[in-house]
C-alpha cells in the first residue's frame, strides 16, 4: 500500500506547516533519526543507504568488506536475512575475497537439501487431498503437483505456456540492481509488450502497428513482417533483453531469458520452484471449485511452505543465480521504509499525512490491503507505543504538526482496535508556518 501521490490536499489547517507535507518528507525522517516499524518494531532503513552501498561497490566487492560494512545494519535485518548474513560472514573467514554471488553458490547445495526436507512432507500432504476433489479440478491439481515435483527436483520438462506477465515481473524486481540505469530502462521497456493481451488471445490478429513497435524496440530490420508470428515477436523481445544481459554480465537475467525462450519454443528446460508462482498456479487450478472447506484446507497447508521471508535456506536457493548487487539489495530490501495507509487505500483510505504510518517493506507487503485490525495481532502493542512516542518527539521538534500527529493516533486506534496511553508532549511544540 505504498503511497502513489506525494502531494497532500490542503484540507486541514496544519497542512500549511512547512516541515513534513508529503509522503516523501515523511519517509525521509529515517534519514535524520532512528524510527521503528509500526508493526515488527525493527529500525527502518532509508533506501538511500541501500543505494549508497550499491553505488560504492559494497555489494559487488569481496565478502570480507561486505560483511564488515553490513555489520552496521544487522539490527535492521529480518530473521532469514540476518541468518543469511551470518552464514556469509562465517564464509568470509575462509574465502575473504570471493563475491556474494560466489558465496551463495557455495551455500546452495546444503541449503537446497535442507529446504527439500522441509518442503516434501508438505507436498505429500497436499498430494493426499487430490482424491477428495471433483474430477475436473482433480486433474488440474494433479498436473500442477507433477510440474511442481519437477521443479523441486530440478528436472527438465516442457512447460505448457509462456507467461509474459510473470517474466516481466521477475525482470522488474531485479532491475533496480542493474548499475547501468540506461540499460535497466531499456530492459524494462522491452518487457512491456510481453504483457500485452494480444499474446493471450489466440484469435486476436497481429496489427502492423504492433509489429512495427516491437521491431523498432528490438532493432530488427531484416524480417518479413507478413510472416512474423506472435511467438517470433516474443522471441525478438527476449532475445534483445538477453543481449543486454550478456553485456551487463547478469547471469540471473540471462537465465530468465533462456527459460522464456525454451518455453516459447516448447523445449525441455529446468525451472526452479517458486513459492509465488506455485500459489498463483494453485489459485488458477482451484478456481471455481465448489468445495470451499477443501480449498481452505489446502490454503492453510500451503501457508506452511517455507519461503525466503521465513527460511534462510529458501533465501539462499532463491538467489542461487542472482548477481551480487541483487543479493546485497535483497538482504536490505525488507527493512526499507515504506508509507503504510492505516485505513486501506483500497477501502478509500485517504492519501493524507494523518492516514499514514511508517512500516518496513516486508510488513507493508504482507499486510497488503487487509484491515489493520486483522494484521496487527501478530505484533506486540509495545511496538506501536514506541512508534508513536517517536512520532510525537518529532512534534516536539516542530517537524510534525501536533494536530496531525493526534489525528494519526486516533486513526490508528480506530483501525487497529488497540489502545494505549497517548504520548505526552514535553512542552508546546514550536511552529514553523509560512
């Protein structure tokens, strides 16, 4: 629920306050002082720190330097990321000059073995539920589980369909770790046509305008436009992305491209298991199934699958082919400060300072559009008390209007269903009006 519009409407008197007037200003508080996540209570990290570490070569340099620098941020990290950093730090004693990507490859075999031990009993339990399903859904469900076994065991198989949307999402997620901003923007531009509905609808014909657009993007000149197919256009786009990835020496992007090309060409390929992809495919396989109780039972079992948020082994296996910059950034990403709408934006929550709270990216993403009252139960009340104490300290400094902070607290009480003693101001806050 990250804020899309950083400009506030002047609907209350204190908006004329000259200090914090936008989501960007509010996030920037973490550049000036330590503020803790309203949910998990960990200190919030500025995106500027992650960007600086990347720009200074900390992520891409020897792990002895990486481990030394990252020690300064260990209190910010979530459990699986903290455990991954500890393993990398220990490896630095034996292999001080290897890079992050090499360290992860050394950690991968054992991590993958341990992860499979955690996953297999859960999938065995899921497999046992197939006989309880209506026939049509049983077939789709068993087919998905067979594909999943191939992915878990890293066996080659021929995927049924290329998903431009999934491909574009994976590239977008790692694009901010590409050092060359121009190349990153070119790669993103090339993924955009892959999500066009024309590729999903076999009955919709290609238009000359659409073909010309892709030929311009991919810089392809010597082709007969009358003979071009939809698969050709997808291959042109992915092929150009792969060329850029080779220039950048990004093996992770090259791997995504190779899988995409093999899928389109209906060739056998190894695809690593992904929790997110499995859940998406499972929802599609179970869509419309009349047995709600069985669907709920399956959902509760799937929630027990370890992922990179909860398991260091999952974090390591996920990053087996990742570039050092991507690994370093992903260790910090969950801790980066975000703007949280206390009343969900999807439920007409206001884009106003008084409806905002600061949370880490992980908790913001985990909450998504659910009600705060449902999400916050997993976290102790003391975390929210400390958070609002810090907010009211900023009122005392004159950085946040008193009326806005009080309204924030009121919204929090209403949305969370929790109550605690309101923070007290030490004295009348100084004002800094126009």
